[in-house]
């Protein structure tokens, strides 16, 4: 049997191909957005894990500054 190709079926096929390509582009955009959001979530998680250490380091620096100021004050009085 010979397959016949009518102009109407060819347009339907092109329309389906175009719809599939649009869906692929949308899927690629969605995947890129998901990767971006995952990277941001990882950054926030890392920042949250490091926050206590930032407090410790800042407290130590403040303590050292107060100790230095106290030593300078004592030296000034003595």
C-alpha cells in the first residue's frame, strides 16, 4: 500500500512538532530555574550553618577589644 500525504496532515504534523519544541523550551526554562533555586537554597543552608561561628568570632573580637581597652586604661592610671 502506498502512503498518501495530504497537505492537511502535513500541517498537523508541523503543528505537533512546534508544540513539542515549545514544551521542550518550557521544560528547559523550568529546569534552569530549579537549578538556580537549588543553588540559592544551598547558599542559605551554608550561611545558616556558619551563623553560630560568626557570632563566636565576633564575640571573641569584641572581648579582645574590651581586654585591650581595659589594659590601656589600667596602664593610664598606673
